[in-house]
């Protein structure tokens, strides 16, 4: 793997711990844990609730175990495809075919179900939906990732940790338009991430939204998803539209500057972290001073 600071920090990939941590995609841990932080910030009644036991437990679960579950299922059922995927050569690892990953998938899925008695109905439903979508994105019989546009729609699953966290503290579901805006944002993120896989997926005979549209039209699709997300979020509050409006501008800049997608793909963890931080700080400001 590429000799980056992250790779040097993790245990060697030849060890079980190092392999599992890399399989869980540490660069993307906040894609699931970040929405929990946002959901907690908007669902809490006051500062004391920000660190409620259920909030801390959900953050811990979606930071690592949920990523092991999501990407473990993915790697097991994509083992043949990943043989020709260059992303597995440097920043990720290939499934080794042993029993460790399936066992961890079962364990981490069960850990998610263990939250159900602690959650209100809306939160429990969101947790079950997350686990089902995370599994069926890659696993038979549905395997959403091989059906163009369903692969994109199903990846709204990334907003569900935020729904779970909000409901856990507020006792009810977040506003429907906020969930819809987050879902559209996640659809754009997923489809952008599929652009570097267009050629490996085509060689493997896998049909995705990106392989059907091609690179240029996939950029346009992502921009439309993010514009729609900004518009829907804007109905909730104009500030949300301003934050989400960065994404279509960002993808337009990538296209205009002819930035290689394999390079731009790795910028998004930073972009998403800054956007999530802006949303969280806004919630905290209202909580403390609003």
C-alpha cells in the first residue's frame, strides 16, 4: 500500500488487525460516523445530551464496526471484481478468502441489532434499514450495486446513521425534507465514487450508474443530485442550502480544471468533514445562543 501517514500509523497489513482496519476503509470512517455527530447535534435538547451514553455508543458503532460490516460484505461478494481494481493495489486491501471477515460481518451486524431495544420506533427502523441496505448493496439476492440507478438510490444508507442518532435523542424522526436532502447528497457521493471503477467494472461485466452513463454524464448526474440536495435542504433552512451548494460547484470545478478523477476521489473525505463540521457548529451555535 502507498506509504502515507495513515498507512504508517496502522498495524502492518500482514497482521489480522492491520488487514481488518484497512478493509474497513479508515479514510471513509466519518462517512458513517459523521452523520451521527450531525444527528446528535440537532437531536439533543442541550449540551449535556451531546455525550449521552447512547450518543457515544452510536458514534463508536458507526465509526468502526458499521464500516467493518458494510465493507466486509462488499469485499466478500466483490472478490472476483476486485482482482482487477487498481484501488486495491495501493490504498485498500483485497479479501483474502478466509473466515475472519464473514465472522466479523455477522458480529458487527448483530452489534447493530443490539441497539434496537434502546431506540424509539423511528430510530429502530432506520437502523434496520441501514443494515439491510448495507448488506443488499453487495450481497445476493438484490445486489443493488449491479443495477444502474438502484445502486445510487440504495446508497442513501449513508444518511441513516444520522437518522438513528437524531431519533435516539429527540424520540422522533428528523424532518422528512432533511432526510430527503441527505439521501440525495449520498446518491451523488456514491455515484462520484463509482467513476474510478468504470473501467474495472466494465471489464468485469458489472453494470452501474457510472458504467451506463460514462464519466462525463456521471459528473452531470452527481451535480444534479447535489443541486437537488441543496434545493431540498434549502426548504428546511437556507444555511443548509449554502453548505450543500458547495458540492455542485466543486464537481464543476473538477470538470473545468480537468482534474483526474482518481485524484479528486480522495479529496472528498476532507470536503465532507468540513461540510459536516459546518452543519454541526451551526446546530451547536443555535443550542447555545439561539
